[in-house]
């Protein structure tokens, strides 16, 4: 059967093989220490589950309003007003099936064939394919190790007459890094100067457990230049902050011009988001958040454990400031020999760690970070210690 050219143009993931192999080993009963998860190891808080169940059993099971439950849209706008310090109305808040759909819809609405979108790298795996689905071109703007600081000059250099916008996600997946407050202000000014839109993926903005003075998340985007707001699409949701990855609820806060495109895309493709799941999300936004402090404390402790352990193995790793990922520099391990001619890149390192230590990580090339691997610390301190011990043994006794 002939597949469409549009489909063929979407770049395949070259790294899923390692992740799939880890799942296979686990199914075979092998004790794999997984640092590969892109989701919290905590359970959705019971009050949220109860609100969803209550809605489902009391008949909230019919088609949803396309743009979302009015009460949820109000709660999203209220949270955004608190977080960003500029007023948002429910009319600009649109509920989507996960943050991922919101990102896809934004690119569908904003990108024409051949348009260029600047994305600081390392970056999350789906921006490139989603921009490609809109027939645009993702232009990577590298943030250099060891700190992965956003490079304003690199942004300026990357701008061409085809540049239409840029994507931000702070804290970043896969580095967990924030940005200096003045850099974010200058980036907002750059967007204004060059007439660019910004998609701000703030999915991890509630997970800033390492935040200190002068380092900020996407929540600070409007601080210096509130006028940038007319050109910003905010993408957010409870998937990571409330351990709700399987609920498939997210949202966007969009400028007026984007409400109609989002409505069209949602209406024709998804009809909206599962009605009773939206009631759970409403509880997530309006209920008690005390659990988040405990979770963030756990992430902070784990981050130090992971980074100290990796540094002790001779693998430089920037200390994350949020999210639950660390990006380790494994370039010192990449040296193909006659015995191991294939140990040529981060995919080979991740495969070796999985095969010989039963430790799963995601190769950095998935995130435009060749020579690095991403470790998720959404697992217990005991598992982190076990995984690091296995890696110490492997690196000390290479196969
Ligand atoms: C940076 C980033 N944005 C968006 C998403 C997608 O979120 P959701 O599960 O709400 O669709 C992820 C999931 O891993 C992510 O890491």
C-alpha cells in the first residue's frame, strides 16, 4: 500500500529500539533498573481519582464541550493569572487530549510549509516531528554543555526570513535546566523585535525544586515584557505535576486568533477531552497541593544522588533545577575498539548498559544531544543506588 508523502516526511525515532528492548527484558522477568520513564513514579492523588469517579458515576459520560468543561477553563485561567502575573480569561483556555495535542494544534495553526521554528536543544523528542507534520522545519539552536544555558547569540544567528516562531520549555526535558531571568527577558524582546510567536511548553513549571534567585522557568516569560503575551501560546497540563500521564488531559492558553483553529482541530479530530477525566483535572487545579512539596523534595534528593553518582563515574552531568531528568555526558565512554567496533555513539552506550548492566536510559540523540544519555529519576532512591552500582561495576569492568 502506498503511504502518503506527508507521512513519509515525518522523521522516525532512531532510538526507540533501546526503550522497546528494555520493555521486552522486563516482560521476560529480568530486573531492569529503568531510568527511562518519562512519567512520575507517584500515583495520581486519591482526591483527583475520587472526583473523576464521582463524575463518571453521576452521568458525566457524554460528549464534552469541544473547548472544555467551562469550570475547568475558568480554573485554568485562574491558575495562569496567578502563575504568569497577567490576566487570562476562560475564553483563552482550551482543554486538549494531553499537552501533546495542544502543541500539535499550535504548530498546525501557526506553521506553513517551509516555515522555520527555532528550538533550543537538547529538546523534547516530539517538537521536530510535530513541526514536520505541519510541513515546517525545526531549526535546532544548541545550548552548550556543561550548563546548557540558552544562547541568545545563537538564536539571533539562526533567524532567517523564514523564521516564524520559537519553542521554549523551562525546566527543559531532558536537562532539567532553567534559565537566567535576564536571558528569558532578552528572548522575549527578541521575539517582539523579529515578530516571532513563542510556544511556551510549561508542563514542568510546577516542578522547579532547585529554583534559586535569578534562575526561572517559563512562568517568568511575561515578567519583563508583558506585551509579548499576544504572541505566546502556553501549553500546560497536570500530566507530570499531578502524576496524570494516562489521563490525557492538557490545555493551551492561546491568543484570540487561535481559538477558532484550535476549536476546528479539536472538534474534527478529538471532539474534546474525556468528560469525567476533565472533572479529575478540575480537582487537580482547585484541590490541595501539599503533595507537590513532598514530591519536589523527593526529586531534589534524587537529583543529587543521580548527579553525584554519575560525576563519581567520570560522567559530567549538569545539576537539574527542575523536572525529573538529568543528561549525562558519556562521550568519554565512546571509543570503538577492535573488540567493540560498534561502541560508536550514545545509542551503543545505552544498548551496552541495558545488555550488560540491565540499566535502561534514553540515548541523547533522541533529544538532539548525541554523546549524552538521559536518566529519569522518577524512581526510588534505592533503585537509583542499585542502578548506579551496576553502572560502576560495568564501567570498571568493561565487557
Ligand atoms: C516537554 C514535554 N512536553 C509535552 C509532553 C507531553 O505531555 P502530555 O503527556 O500531557 O501530552 C511531554 C511528555 O513527556 C514533555 O516532556
